[in-house]
């Protein structure tokens, strides 16, 4: 019997890396499922969101994964990368942490997130990506958003984030 592999692509924030705390926690959780292959994209070579989007698209293409079996998970600028990638190629899921959405200076700052399953998690005290424009974008697109008493890094919410990611993967049918 052929088992379907779900590919989880993780995209870190502007000042972080693929070894960052949140990305590694999500990657470890994803890899705890036998049917998941996780890919933490290394975007440290550039701070340009458009270049990072191209890096994500290249990683997806190189994997050969079917978009129906792809989950994108990103933090901050990585959240924008995942949201934008889903606009261009609808995927199974988008899990976005403090996504840099509705931000000036980003190409297409308010992408139409196209995924069967979406979860946005943001901090009320985020002083990098203000929560209200992200909440408004979620409202406009009828997307679930969880707002936590935390700042941009969501460092105090790691346990809650991993719990939510596990539930998200279950809703997406990952076993």
C-alpha cells in the first residue's frame, strides 16, 4: 500500500534562521508523524521577501510534492512567504505565526491565502507586525485567527503554538 507523504515547508522570519526555536519546534512536531517530510528553508542569504518567496517556490518544486499534500508554516516574513506562495499555488494548509501581512514595503502585502486549512496566530503586543491589520485581513478572508497575550516573537506561547500546530495537522488529516 502506497502511503501519501505530506510535505511541510517551514519559513523563518527576517532576523531568524531555520534553526530558530519556533521553526525547530514545528519541524520536530511535523516529523513525529510517519507520513510527513519536513523542510526548513534557509532564507538567511537575503532579506528581500520576493527572493525568499522564490526560494520557497524552488524548494517546493524540487520536492516534487503535490500541492494537495503541502502544508506551509511560517513566522513573520516567513508567514508572508507562505501566504503569498499559497496565493500562487493553493495548498493543503497554511499555519502562520505573526505573519508580516498588510505591511508597507512588501510586494503584494495582503495576499489572498488559498489553503484548505488555515490558522493565524498573532500576539496582541506585537510591535513589529501590528495585530489589527492582520486581524482585518483574516476577517476579510474569513480565516481563523488566534490572538495571544504575547509579542512578535511569541516566545511565551511556544507550548500553545505547538499544541495548535498538532491540532491543525489533525484537521488537515495528518496521522
